[in-house]
């Protein structure tokens, strides 16, 4: 959905380093119709300059990547510091990783 929400925004090429499994990616202006799309790398790849590496899945959550299938939706949440508790909004229906 990010490519729909941010289709009119400028997404310049930044941090176009080699891609590693677990990297969080945003397609930049060079990717035309996929500009601003968010992806998670499921394998190591060379970067063709059209992909910005903007973050990385926390090491403790890397096993979740095995559950993602091509074209599956996902939701990212801010990583918690050790000892913090995650508060779940029980009034909001859960749709799993595809929220």
C-alpha cells in the first residue's frame, strides 16, 4: 500500500547498498510504478540502485521471514527494548501479519 499512499512523493535514491536477507526496502524514483513500495528481502541480492535499504528486521524476529510467501502482506511495528511489553489493542480485530 505504501506505493499507493506515497505515489506522488519524491523518493530519491539513498543508501543503495547491497541487500541482505531481512533488510527493509523502499523502491526509489528509479523504479517507476513501484516507487515507494515497501518490501522485506527474503534473500541476499545485489542492489541495482533502484532500491533504498531503510532498515533491518530485528535478529530475534528473523525466523518470521520463513512464514512470508510471495505477494503476502505484512505489518511492521517498532522494535521494543529488552524488558518492554507489547500492548495489544484488543478492541481492534487482528488480521495477523497482514494488518
